[in-house]
C-alpha cells in the first residue's frame, strides 16, 4: 500500500483533536456548616472573561432526588442547583453562573466553571457565596475553589470548609 493511502487512512480513522463533545453538566452547591468567610471579598470583575450561562442551554435538573435529601434538618442548605448542556473542548469558554438579585457587581451566589476534555475531565471551579449590607454593599464572601478531575457519568462530591458541591457530567 502506497504511503499516501496509509496516511489518508490514518487521518480518517484518528480522533479529531479539536472536536467538541456535547455534555450535560449538573451541579448542586450547598452549605453543610456555619459560614466560613474568606479573608478577601469576591473580586468585582469575577466574570470578566467568562461566558454567562445561556438560558437556552439550561435543562431541567435530573438530580432532584439528591437535592431533596440535602435538607435543613439534616444540616444542609441547597444554595444553587443548575443543569445545562455544553460543548466541551480544549478551547471551551469558562461558564459564569449566578443566582439571586444583583447588588452592584455581585450576586448572592456566583461562580465560574471550566471543563476541559480528556480521559478524566479536568474541571476548574470557583464559587462565592456573598453576604450584603443594608445598602447592597458586599460585606463578606465564602469561597470554594477547586481543580478536580471528573469521570463522565459519575456524581462527584467536592468538600470545602463550610460548602460542598456535587457535580455530574454526562455525555450526550
């Protein structure tokens, strides 16, 4: 077989390095201990280079049964639960999530999540739970920041001081 046919065959059969895979991302951010406020407030430009989660990409949460068990009588408080569809590639943007009424540049719950492909999905996340004063000024922030490898299809628990996060990535 001539070399050029072999190269063509390998090109057609090799996985594309820059191909995007579609995933369903779902997370539950919750409190499991009294607030432990960070020494620094959330930055004013917290979502500067991130892409705000598009409402059209959001999906109905599938982990409702898990969130239902995170009750106050068990010592938990669900702060944020979101599910969305996202293309994952090396150059996929960081997603900005928020919940609650905006106070100047901040929300009560705000966070950044970036997912990169691989055998184990590399995930960088930072979430802030903010407390505001009488006039809407930012008084204090709790911060959860982690870099985690996730196995697609497996629910993963991330424990961090007074906050916890459950996250699941499912290929579509």
